[in-house]
C-alpha cells in the first residue's frame, strides 16, 4: 500500500465531471475562474429533501470532503459554455 494521497487536477470548460465512490476521492476543491458560474450537485437527501445544484461564481471556490476517510459518493461538477472550473482532488 502506498503512503500518501494521489492528487487529481483538471480544468473543465463546457463539460462536466461526475465523481463516484469507486473513484476514491476524499476531498475536492473547485474554483471558478470565469464570469459564467458553474455548479456542483450532490446526491444526498436530508429530511426528505434531495440535493440541488449550487452555483460557483467567478473567483469563488468550494471544498467538499469527508472527515471519515470514506470517499465522496456521488457528486457532479458542471461547467456550462463560457465557464472554466479548476478542480483539484485528493484520492486515497
């Protein structure tokens, strides 16, 4: 078993990235570098209310992670036309 975490880096424009628990991502950070907002959408349900898309505006970042060490289950990051999102993640 390797010591340390692998780091994922990706810039997306006019596309999306879906993270599944099988990807092993424990923390992800998303930075919007354009005037067009991107979105991040979880899959969890709290009190019967399902997750909805959350906007990430220009020069705004969001970090999502688990303190338990378990991977993030399902998360979709979307960059519409004109939007650039810089993504970094920890795997393992």
